[in-house]
């Protein structure tokens, strides 16, 4: 009786162990899997180089067909190295059954897309560094060699690809493919250490209503459209770069994306365009011309811990533009503009902007009131300083420190120098203030005390006759 129980238990565990062999083979290579599980033949491993076919892709396709016919398995294509030119592409599995292919150090030049189906995956060599421009790239590369919709296509119309994945692969459009990677239909699509460059349009183009997708370490750079375009989908994006694309770095048509530790810079159209409810955390965003670094046009967004650096624009586009309702900007956002080029830092309505540092903009640092809006906007505990002009239009105010630089060698409302003739000097403010500015003065001739009095119209300083004093004022309007 005990022997029968043991046999039944072993029989039950075999499929699970086979799955582990497949996983281990996919992650560390077939040889490692065999060494780890000697004598176990639970996975169907087919070497593509030993299959018939006119080119590398034809051999890979025959190996995939054989694996799928055998119930699934791993296709080992690591035997192909260097540049390999293919007349066509590869269909990784069928709409009902997937397969896994392992690539080596190869530049696979395809004449048609690589198509992924359910539970299919491409695994390259887990090494190298992706830049999308100059520098080294991942050794495993799939490159367009003819005009096509995408170098890698996930799913088909009417045949969605669930749980497909792309790992340690560089995808190059070569100005031939419309997209680098095109998700047509699918769910739980995963990207891990992938580079995309050279697409005619978007590097990554998401059409499917994808749930629970994960994008980690994606470098989408140097594409003719957006670095990544999401028509829909629920994705987590982390440790990724979307730089130097011709349009936007990221274009989000709908909500559901959570972005953390990302870099979005050098995109002429703008940094990130968002229409939905998104959770954006930790990263660096640089704007472009004419678009802002971050444009939020939806509801209920949260932005925490972003750095906006060098977001100058020729047409006064702000670093952060908010055009939706009830958006929240909370905590530790830092924006530094470019001097002598017009930028706003935050331009929003019906929003709460709290605890941000805003400096170095050539126009006002914080503008919470837009024409025709801003009734429900509020701002508090923002440090706004060294912007020009020294203005902050924010309901409920902000901790606003006007720029010390005057733009002139003569006296201004913000700083200047006075000589105390007969122990007294007066400067009449050029601006019109509702409240008296807060001013301080220091005697530069000797360590003599001075008295400072300010009204909404003028500054009066008294002290020792003939002494020269420097003054600095901060407006409270």
C-alpha cells in the first residue's frame, strides 16, 4: 500500500519538475539544466542548428514546429552566431500553444516579424549593456531587414498572446519596421532587459488591453515616434529609459501605468503625456521643445519624488503642465529650469501642489491659476525661489522666496544700495503691492545699526549719516 502511495506521489510531481527544468533551462541554458537534473528528460529540447531549412529562421521555425508537436519545449538556437540573414520571420508557437527560444550572440536579420503567441518567450544572453545609440548592446539582436509592421509582434487580431515575454534581447528597426515591438493582443506581457531603437514610429507600441504587464530595464531610444505608446493597459514600468526619440518619451492614452525609477530626456515632443490616472514615482524627466516634461490631462494622479531638470522651451511650455481635475502633486519633487529660456515649473488647476522645490525658471516658478480655471487649486509648503520674474501665483500661497538677482546694476524692488544722507535714505518701489514687502539692510561702511521700515509704497532706512547700506526685500503679494 505504501509503495502505491509513493508511486502516485512521484507521478503527480513529474509535470511540476518538468516545468522547473524548462524554467532552469530558459534562465541558465540547457547545459545547466541537464547538469542540475542529470538523467531527467522532462523537457523537449531541440537544437535549431540541426534542423533542415534554407536559413537560420527557417531552421528555427522547423525546430519550433517540432517542439510544439511534441507538446512544447525549448528551442536551443545558440548555435547561430554572427550575422544571420533570413528571408522571412518566425512564429513562436501557435495561437493555442507557445514555445521558448534561446538565442546566442547573434544578429538575426529578419525579413518578417518575430511573432509571439501564448506563453512564448525569447531569451537572449543575460549580459551586455543597452544604450540604443553609441556603445555596446546586448549580444542577442533581432534586426529588421525589410519593411514590416514590427520587428517583434505579440499576438494577432483574434489570437491574443497571454504571458509572452522578451528577455535580454536588442530590437533594431533599422528605419524599416514601423514599430520595434508591437503588442497587438495579449495579457501579462513581460519585458526584461530589452533595447529598442531605429523604429520608423514608436519603439514600443501597446494596442492590447493588457493587464498586469511588467516592463523592467527597457531602453527605448532613437525611434522616429514615441519611445513607448500605451493605447491601454495596466503596466508597471521600472528602471527604464525613454530618451532621444523624435516625439514623446512616453505617451499614455489611458490609466494604469505605475512608473518608478525612470529616465525620460531628450525627446523633442516632450517627456511624458498622460491622459489617465497614473502613479508616477521617482525618476528624472527632461522636457523638449515645444512640449513640457510632464503633461497630465486626466484625473486622480499622484506624482512623488520626480526631478525635472533643464526643462526650457521656446514657447513657454511648463516643466509640469496639469490640465485635468483633482490631481495631486505631493512631496519631494524638484524642478530646476534653464536660465534665460522661458519655463514655468508647475501650471495646474484644481490640484494640490505640496512640498516641492522650484527654482531657476526664467518665468514664474509656480503658476497654479490658469485662465478660466484654478478655483479648487491649492498650494502649500512649496519652496519657490530664484525664478524670474519673482512671482508665484498659487491659491493659499506658497513659501515663496523671490529671486535675489535684480537684472540690473541699479536699485530695484528686490535689492540695491543706498547712501544715508543726513542719516536717512528712501527708495520708492516700482511695483504696486497690496502688502508691504519684508526688507532687511546691512551697513557696509561700519558695523553701525540700521533701522528698516517698509510700506507698500516705499522702503526707508535710517542710521549713521554718510554710511552706505545694502538692502534686500521679499514681496508678499
